C-alpha cells in the first residue's frame, strides 16, 4: 500500500476511533455559539448539539457557551430551543444534564471588550483541568454584516492557548467573486485553512456523502460514468413552499445564490470529479476544484428563470405569489426558480449537459440526481426500449434506483420498464439517519474536512456564476411566471429537451409494501 493510500484508509477508519478516544479523554472542549439568541441557533445549532450530546457522541468534557448581545439566561435558551429538540419521554434527565453544561455570555459583536470577557469565561472553564490541553470551537450563527468583526475579535482575544481552535462559518460566503474573495482574504489573514469549516449542509446529507462510495466503490458504474454512455445529468432541488416570512432576506440573494451556486454545484462536483488519490480531504477537494475549473461561466442563454405567482384555486399559502409577500420589494424580478445548463470541458464530460434545476413553491419536496443514459444502439425491439436512468434521491426518503427494461413477465416477449430499487426505508429499516448538521458538527470535533468547502472551491463556484448574476442584476430580465404548486415554467422542460433529456411519461412505479 502506498503511503498516501495508507493515510486515506486511516482517515476513514479513524472517525469511529476518534469518537471513542474523545469520549474517554478528559480534554475540555468548548463549543461557542456566536449568535446564540438567533433563529439558526435555536432551530438548528442547540438542537444538533443536544442530539450529539444525548447520543454520547461528543467528548465527555464539552461545555457549550452561547454569546449574543441580548440579556439571556440558560433557561431562556432552553425555552427557545426545546421546541426544536424533539425530546423524547425518558430523556428529561439527560436534557437537564445538557443544559447544565451550558453557559451564556452577553457581549457586543463589534467591540473587542466582549471577546475579552468571553475569553476570561473560556479560560476559567479550561482552568479546572489545568494539566490538559483545551480545544475551542466557534460557530458563527450570525448575519454577514458582523462576520468580519467577530472573526477579527476571535483571533485577537479568543484563540485557544492550550489546544486547537476551529471556526465554523455558514453561507452566504459573499454575493459574487469580489465580495467572496474579500471575505476569504480577510479570513485567511486570521486563520489557516485547517482551522476553517465552511458549512454547506448538503455535504452532510446521506446520499450526497454516498456519491463517492457509489461511484468509486462499485465496478459497475466506473465504465459507464462518461460521455460515451451518459446523455444528460439533471440535479434537482424542489420545495413545495414559498418564501413566506423570509422574502426580504431571500430577495437579496435569489434562488441561484440560495441553492444552486452552493448545494447543487457541490453535488455536481462530487458527481463529475475524477477519482481522488485517496479519501483524504485534500485529495478530494483538489479533484472537486479541478472539475469546477473546467466549467465555463454561465450566460443568460444557458438559463430559464422563473418567479412564482399565486394560484387562486390553491390553499391559503398557495394563493400568495412571491410579489404578494409584504417583505418582498414591489416589482422585484428576483428569480425563485432557475434551470441552468453547464458544460464540463474535459475528456470525460465533453458534450454532456449537466442541468441544475431548483425552485420554491413547486409541486413537491425533492432533491435528486438523475442520470439519463444514451439510447441502446442497434435497436432490435422496434423502438420500445426507453432510456435507462439512474436516480439518486437525496430527499425525501433516500433511495437509489435504476430504471431499466425487462421482459414483461409471463407468456409474452414484450419489453417493459421496471427498476432496480434500493429504498433505504425498506433495506435499512430501523437505521436512524442523522441530520446533516449532526454529521458536520461531529466532523468539526474530529477535524475531518472532507465535507466542508475549501476557499478555492468557493472561488471557482463564484467564477462560474458571477457574470450571470451581474447580468441579471444589471439587465433585470423579467422571470417567467409559474403557478405556486406547479412544476415550474414549461420553458425549463424545453431547455431540458434541447439538452438531451428525454421525458416519455411512460414510467409507472408500483410502490412495494414496506
Ligand atoms: P418519471 O417518469 O415521473 O420522471 C420524472 C422526471 O421527468 C423528472 O426529472 C421530472 O422532472 C421529469 N418530468 C416529469 N413530468 C414531466 C413533464 N411533463 N415534462 C418533462 N419532464 C417531466 O419518473 P420518476 O423517476 O420520477 O419516478 C416516478 C415516481 O416513482 C416518483 O415519485 C419516484 O419517487 C417514484 N419512485 C420511487 C422509488 C423509490 O422510492 N425507491 C423508485 C422508483 C420510483 P421534475 O423533477 O421537475 O418533476
Ligand atoms: C438553505 C436555503 O440553504 O437550504 C433554503 O437557504 C432552503 O432556502 C434550504 O430551504 C433547504 O435545505 P433542506 O435541507 O431542507 O433541503
């Protein structure tokens, strides 16, 4: 085994080992939630920490410290976050234990004094185990407006003196190439890349993580994963609700920045990258960057943009179009739906359209990768064979299925569409699937960066999207209206058709009894 392969194997197997080791050690770990009074903290971060805590996955000696400007007690934090914690009967004692491990510090984001005080509190916690190293994790559950000040103050006042420091940041990582580079430069002047964990929560989803294993752990896929066999690849995100309540925030970004530039492009890069030399984070992220570099920036001709309007016949929510949301600026042309065609100019993918499609207020909740294979050459079945499709469904209900042709069972010799179906709900009954944030936060404790976004990946992603985003902002093309609860504009289906996706409408799925 080569040295790098050995290291990779060690990285994969070390996750469980590391968890074990951390449980036993008495090393203090302090998890600081900056923005502890906010929505993200109460809905996601505190609940995730609780789930990890109750499953005994965190180092034994972990203390959670909330930081925000408001006057808050631990019971305030408990009252706010508990509704999202899904606490089961019999878990109350453990929940009390969890909150006993919590502290709260009030302070400003802009001024350094607050961080001096925070550091005093952290040091006092660590000093109870003076003979041990002590590690600090900072989660920035904060608006971008205070990102720079807060990271500057962490660096100046709060770095661990006896162990490692890791900083977790959430999107938006800028709004275009220039603003993202500005933020990256600011951060790289303060922290090394291995201290920074940029979260794209799609990288914490089971089936997104599974992409690498499916591709590189199966001989059957490798030979067909290329332009000779694949006609088109469609990566879809659909949500059946609008922006209600968040319209003001959303309008600044639009669906391309909200979902496509990050979540869907991450999936694309994992799908299309070459095989990395190992499962080492560096090797994987190098390959993701390489494939992104081979994608030309998008133009308006490559996209269909849409904005939902109310459906007068729909339910109460569906009656409201995007522009009816009082928090959305009047006459906004921000897209709530987008389909875009990408071309990867390399030997493997030359000529294969990669279509990214995402939208709000559509007919269903779904995230999936759909690979449509080319027609079988030299047909002998009178044109009755349909294209094979491999579908990797990220949510809801994780599944991998392959649409294929079979002989119609019985006396006939007709061909019929069917599927090879791996439905997680039936194959892995009883296996509980962790939330994306649970995996990712645990990864930060373990120092695993595979599922986090590196700064050069981010720069490439913005390079691909920035010209289009600027064009949209300058020219303000009017998005095509689509009805709340529908499949989006018909023009998006036309674009897919033009780019080698064939929809026959003939496939019928008979859901097996679970
Ligand atoms: P479909 O034949 O329904 O194909 C769906 C694809 O075609 C999607 O890309 C869809 O786009 C697109 N499409 C749908 N309608 C049109 C249209 N009018 N014009 C152009 N394109 C269209 O097959 P599915 O693979 O979706 O399977 C059908 C159902 O069976 C699904 O609900 C699926 O979840 C289920 N199934 C579940 C399995 C499992 O759980 N293991 C296994 C197999 C199937 P869009 O994404 O925009 O809708
Ligand atoms: C977020 C977007 O990143 O992802 C939201 O900002 C979107 O607009 C959400 O609703 C979807 O995440 P999930 O995990 O529910 O698919």
